[in-house]
């Protein structure tokens, strides 16, 4: 059993000032994690127990799905990344290092190259396929804005799996198997989640799904239908087609604008097929020195307005209404629209959201087909900025699948991602296996990630109250929190230890609070730590041969005869 006096559980009364979201606050206050550097954390004993629980569930379900566990190196040679051309493409998120011989390496943000290299060297025949390899391992991504504690860390724990199949049908099966395994994993973690269609980026045609935990503090926005099971992230979501006359205009509106940062508002407006007066150019950037975010609005009338927002991220997470967010930013929603417009339909949260993700420049415009928002990503060190559509729907649009329901927007935390990769890496790295006819073919790949450490934070976002964490049973660091009310009451203390032992014997995990602290302190810490069952031994009830049992989710404790308590719980 874990004894409080022998375990490092440095609980805090106050919220840490730097924490913006509840999971970050509670993880620090409950003594689960401590920060070492920006986005880099130590897991303390109670936090690590939770992390291991998630890992255990993930490992069991991956094994059950037929994937094989491997453990690849965290440090990877640049040569492999040059073969896939990602050494040049990946940008600053890739932490590049070199050894004493001045050879280039990186700390792996993902492992497509390494696994593909392993397969090319060790698999020769179709008889060895299908194969799916997974690992649970530390990743490093030099995120532009590490925040929310371990939710967006720079060093974090990921489960990544990579499937290899001979043909497309095989890939479909591997993908489906992973999809089902993911559903089981998030269910077992006790999370309310939703799989949504996701953008496949440069690899068109193939499919991709993200798994989102629904939470207001989520950094992503997902659209889902009120009537059918259509759900997609905002990059991917579409609305039901517009009437024929305006559909053509909408198509014209999709024209690519190559370098919007260098264009005048008139040029942008003409590319978007809207009038300059209907155009708003939004620039958002971060001042590294003051750590403040700036929002610059360039209206169609060329008026420049600079607005300083000390913390867009905080505003985004806690202000449910666009109007609130706008006021937190020091702007009015109407102000974001064309001159005189009352209701600007593009949610300012979306702008801030995408800005934080690296789309530092956005252009909004409208024509008869509706409003459009587009962004450019400066984050990836691309020679020419990539100009992507950020958003095709707004709240209340018709569903593109059933056309009967309306789209609703929710915030989500991306905890998993499955992706049909195709032959991108097996071609780039020249992987060939012999098929049944002795012909060499490139295996078709899929990749499947889960944010193991992010799940811990996501679970807290969904399961907490004013007093602390309320762990889902399968993730709790231990199930029972036994409190010795006063260690000086010897008989009660002995009984508590004995009960803890019996609970353990019955297969439960127990934390024994054996500290010489005031009862109030112990109760507060118990609520903060959030174990599902609390058992208090001592005081007046003990003299009456009773103990107090309280479920973390229940409002009040109940009293039980002390001899029945263990049986009652087990
Ligand atoms: P995000 O959109 O949040 O940046 P991603 O799409 O870049 O995530 P993937 O490459 O799909 O991430 O990685 C697989 C999983 O790893 C994600 O679904 C997420 O749960 C987790 N993950 C990614 N980045 C981080 C991070 N910085 N901190 C913690 N977990 C992360
Ligand atoms: Mg990312
Ligand atoms: Mg993502
Ligand atoms: Mg992803």
C-alpha cells in the first residue's frame, strides 16, 4: 500500500499562476507533475500511476488488435529524414541535435522513417504481411507554444503504431482494426469522446480520423450533425451544398492565393471574389519578449487597428461566447466585420485558435455563398507559405451527409489520430516486398497515434469538480483512500492499516493517509487527489464501532459498521 508519509505527494492550496486550464491547475495542485522547463515535466509518483494505467489500457488493446510492440530509439539520424525529405520540410518543431562527430540527429517527433527503415531491412515477402508495429515512447516536438501543462507539452508520451499491407483492402482492414481498438481504449479510460473525420493534407484521397475528447478547454473545434453521425474537424468539415447559382461562385472563391502576406487587400479581395470593403485581414502574432499576443485588423477601408491581448489562449478557453472572447481581446465582434456589419459570422475564437496553431495570417471575406476564412501557415518554414482553407462552415449550417440535420460546433481535445498513409514513406525509402507472383511492391502504410500523456489531462478536464479531480475508476492512481483521522488514536490507526491490507488483498489499490495533519487538511487533499472511494477511520464514529465511507462523486459520506466496511467496498 502507498503510505502518504512515504510518498512524494506535494499538494498545494493555491492554483499555480501560470496554469490556464483546470487539468493543469489540478495536476500541479494534486502533486501529480512538476515542470522542469517549458513543456517539459517530471511525473511524480501519483501522476505516474495514472500515466501507467493509461499505458496499460493502450498496450492491452493494441496487443489484442494483433499489433506487435517494439521500442524504437528516441534519437534518429538525419539521413533517414533526408530520404523522406522531411529534414527540410519539418521546420522548427523538429529538435535537431548533433553528436561529437558533428553528425546530424533529431529527437523523434514521430517515427515513420525509423519504422519504414526497419521494415525495408527485415521484411522481404508478402507472407510477412500484414504487419503492425507499435511502441509507447517519449516524443519531442518543439511546439511554438507549449501550454496547458502536459496537454501540449514539448516532451510527451505517445503510442504510435504503423501498419504495412500488400494492398488497399488490407490497409482498410488494418485501419478498421485500429479504429475499433481506439474506441475500446477511450471507452475504458472513461472518456466521452467522438471520432471525427480529419483532413489528410497533402495525401489526398486517403482517409483520416481524429478522436476528440469533448471539453470546453479543447484547442480544436469539431462540427457534428444534430441528426446523423457526421462529425468532422473544422479543417475537414463541409456544409450541405449551396444552391446551384451560388455554388459556382463558391468554387471560384476557392482560388488559391499564393502569398497573401505580400498582397494588398484589393488583390486578396479580388482573389476571393469579394469586394475590398467586405474584406478583413487579420494578423495575429506573439511578441516573444513580452509574451503578449497581438491582433492586427486591417479593414477594407485600409484603417489599421492594433489590439493588444495579453492572453488570447486564456480568453479562448474560458469565454464561451464569441462576444466575450472579443471583449477579452479588447475588440467588438462587429468591429471584426466589414464596416457597418452587425453580426460577423466568423467566430473570433476560430481566428485565435488557428493563430495559435501557427496560421498567423488570416483573410476573411464574403460573397453570396457565405463567409470564408483562410489562413497561412508561417510555422513550418515553408519557402512559399501554404495557404489553406481553415473553415467552410459555421454553426447551424446544413449537414453534408444527411442534409436534414444542422451542424453544431464543439470544442475538443485531440487524443488520437488514425491516418491512411499510402505509399508515401515506403516509396521514399524504397521498401519493397515480393508479392505472390515474385514482383516487388511498396507496402501500403497506415499510422496511428495516441497521446498517452495528453489523455491524463483530458480525463481531468472531463472529470473534476470545485474541490479537485474525480478520477474515472480505471485511471485512478488507487481506488481507495484510507484516512487515519488521528494517528495518535492507536486502535483506530491499527484498524485502518488492517483494513487497507484487507482491501489490497481483495485486489484494490490503497493510499493510506497516515500523516499527522489536521482532518481538514486530509479531507481537502483527498478531494483534490480524487480517488473514487474514501474511508475515514477514527474519531467519534470509531468509538461507535463505525467508519465513514464516501464515494468521491457522492455529496455525503455514509457510516458503516467497521467490521462490514471492507466487504462493502470489495
Ligand atoms: P495537435 O493537433 O494537438 O498538435 P498533432 O495532430 O500534431 O496534435 P499527431 O501527430 O496526430 O499530433 O500525434 C498523435 C497524438 O499525439 C495526437 O493525437 C495527440 O493526442 C498527441 N500529441 C501531439 N502533440 C502533442 C503534444 N505537444 N503534447 C501532448 N500530446 C501531443
Ligand atoms: Mg501538432
Ligand atoms: Mg492535430
Ligand atoms: Mg493529429
